[in-house]
C-alpha cells in the first residue's frame, strides 16, 4: 500500500494518508511504500521505523531520524528532493539506495546498503545531491550462499564517507564472492577506516574491490586506516594512503587487499602485532612505508603486477620479505615488474610462482631501467606449488645472503654475490639467469650446494674479490670463468671445473680443505697461483706434468702434514714464496726447473729434487742449467 506522509510524527496514524495530503492512513509496515511529496511537512521518526520503500520526489521539508530510532526497509530508498537528517541508530536498506537530489545526512551509526539479501544491490549518489557522512559507517554483508553477489557503488568523484566496510557472509560453505564495483572509477575518500571482511564465522571465497580509488585519511592515533580480514581477495581498486599523518594497516589471516598505494607526506606502518600484508599490486608514490616484519606479498593470480617505489621516498624492509607468487595455470605468462630506484634495498626477496591447474606458463620478472637492486638477506626463486617456470629480465640482483632457484628459465639479468657473510647457491632445477654472475665479497664465501652450471650461451662467471667455495661440487661456465688477483677459489679438489675460457690470475689463491677427500690437481690445471694446502690431506699431482707457480705456497688448516705426491715424477718450476715450513710430506717432485722450494722440517718421502727439507749433508741446486753440489 502507498502511504503519503502528511504530519509531523512517523508513529501517528493520522499523520499518514492514502493519498497526498490526506490523514486517513496508518503507521507504515514492512509492506508499505512511503511517499514524501510536495504536500508533506517536516516529520520526526519517533519509533523504530519499518517500511517497504521511501520516495521523496517533490519533497521540500525535512525528515529527521530521532536519536536511537532505527530504520529498516524491505525495499528501496529513493531520495530525490528535500532533506534527510540522520540520527545515531542503524539504517538498513534491504533494497537499492538512490540519492539523486536534495540533502541526505546519514546516520552516525550504520547505513547498511543492501543488507544480507542474496541479491545484487546498488548504492547511488547523484552529482546534484548533497551527501553528508555524519561520521557514520556505510557497510554491506550480502549473503553469498548460491552465487556471486555484486554491490554497485555509483557515486561522484571524491565522494566523502567516514567508515566503509566491504563485507560478505555465507552459511553453506559455497565458493562464492561478494564483489563491490565502483562503476564510475572515481575516488571514494574514506575519512575513517576501510574494512574488507567476512562475518558469520565462515570465510567467503572472496570479497573483491573493483574500480576506482579508495583514499584513506584515518590517523594512526585513532586506529588502522586499512583493515583486511579473512576472505578479502584480489581486485582492481587502488587503496591509497593519503592522510598526510601517521597511518597504519591491519591484516588478519591471509586476506588480500587490491592495489596498495602510499601517497602521503607522512608514514604508513603495520599496526601493533601485524606481520603480514597481502595485496595485488604495490606502489610507494610519496612518503615513508614500513613493511611488515614477515612478508609483503604482491600477487594478482594469473595477472601481471608490479612493485613500484618512486625516487625520494623511504621503504623500510623491517626484516621481512617482499614476495610474489603469480599463477601460471593454463599456460598464462604474467610479468612482474620491479620499478625502483637504483641500488634499492630489499631484505628478503621471494620471486616465486605456482601452477594450480593445467598448462605451464612462464613468469617474467623484469627490473625496470636495468637498475641494481640489493637483497640484504636471501633471494628465493622457487615454485610454491607445481612446476611453473621463471625468467629474469634486465637489471642486476646484488645478493648478500643465500640464493635458491628451481624451475629457472634463464633471462638477461645479472647476479652479484656481495657482503661479508657466507652465502649458498642452490640451483635445484632449471637455468639460472643468463647475465654475468659475479662474486665480489668483502669476506666470507659463496658456497655451491650442488653441481652448478652457468650455461646460457655467452654467460661469464667472474670472482672479483672474496671466495668461491666449490664444496665438492662441479662447476661449468659457458664462456669465460675469471678469478681476479686477490680472489680465492676454495675446493676439496675432486671437483670438475669446465669453462669456455679459464682466466685465472696468477695472484689468485687456490685453497684446499677436507682431509677426507683426495685433491686431484689435474682438476685445476698446471699453472698454479697462490696455494693453500690442507693439513692431513693428500694432494695428488699428475705424473710427468709440468707445473709452474710464482705464488705463495703454504699449509692452512687441518691436522698433520699436507701430502704432495704423484705416482711418478711431477715437474715444478717454482719462482714464488714457500711458507710450507715443516707442514708437508712431499714425494716425486722435481723442482729443478725453478727456485729451490723451502720446506725445512717437512718429510721427504723420496724422489724429490731441489727441495730443502733441512738437515741434509748436501743440497742439490739447479740454476741456469748448471748443477752445483754445495756442502753445508
């Protein structure tokens, strides 16, 4: 039934008519359509009002929601003319909400735009209407038991609200979503908090925010500006912190925000106890951002995404990882763009991927501008689920911790190992990035975790400074393997070293360790640099081979004498410095091609020439082709 407002009080039957201006009606029920027109006057809602719908076309007066008085519609609210003055109690609209003219001041409580209805709903505010948020909350928790439910937000640009909640609920456990769509693509300015969350104790398949920008102003002194709960899922809306005051974010479980943007003159940080943030895209446009202490995860399903940090901003890693886990199902090949200033610093960087269904695509990680990014801890590039591939395009990754890869598919990016800590290279499967691999360390070692190949065509490996430890594993370099002056190759001596070209500086150091493994010097070659032999270890030279060295020889580590031997005579042209002392046991070495090798106090196991073990009656010197016997 249509009921026309004609008096001052909602809860008075005589103030309603069956026609415009009449007084022959009744107090509205949930079955009644309520009309405020040109003949209606100021009215007070003096009871908990229920009705089917409201239409204010032609209304020129004011409808006031009294304190504590709720309003519940089973259908639509259509506000076209006149003034609505909200109170402090809930307004629940189970149909659509359309505010196209006049002035609408919302409740300071909750304005529920659609209720729990299992149907799509629209919240519309026209450009000629005045909407005042009254520090209240706009929310919707649709019931998504049987299908996806869309709530359409159709509002002007820079539409102002206070609190805004995108929610949803299910009772059946069905895999359905609550989708909120900003159809005009403009900015919704949220002066309070913005929440995305499920209710009712069962988590939805997704609560999705699509379209436009949600601009967050709420100060940290009042609470988190962004609250992401369980069920929140990737969407296309940009959620931008623009408060120009200190602000916070709060995440529960694995709920995921859409695009998170920091664009402030102040700071954005995790709320107390918050260690994770999941989003579909991230940008730091202005201001300072503190990442969560465990993980900032940037993933958009099978879609491409980006991590962008503008120059002049401050990104604080906070000891956590920046992580990407795109999905390559059905052979999709998303690109992950890392657009940051040169020498930008991560803590951990996890460049991962998953394959949740058929196909096998390749994720392409791209560093914009061919810049250097610094990973101060570990770089992980592995499949989180399934055997999807990853390739690395442009830029230089400068890693100070461990590097782990599986299902790699090469690329053009460079990789540098740096810092003073011991680092491990683990390549479980696939091909490492195909650019220059550099070891340039101030201390510690880069240690192989298994046989390792740098096998992209034309790929080089350069040890500029520090130590590369083969750790008993073979190494293969497609093109040039360079070890510079002052750098160290550490090995057990059983490793095979393969390269297109070996450029080993004469002033590098070859260091052996692990007495349980026999060192085979044929693995290195005959031009020996500075050498550190290992106490208690057997170092086997090749019989009849001609070795040369102008370096320093010594024994470092181990227990007992280092054994230098061959099955027959091995020739040595030694013009360097011997610090071997009493720490070697030598056999079958003919050093007559160079200087005498000092090893005073060491063991002469026979077949040696031009070695000084000390205590002999005569020393045999060979110099310039003249044999001299000199008595001691």
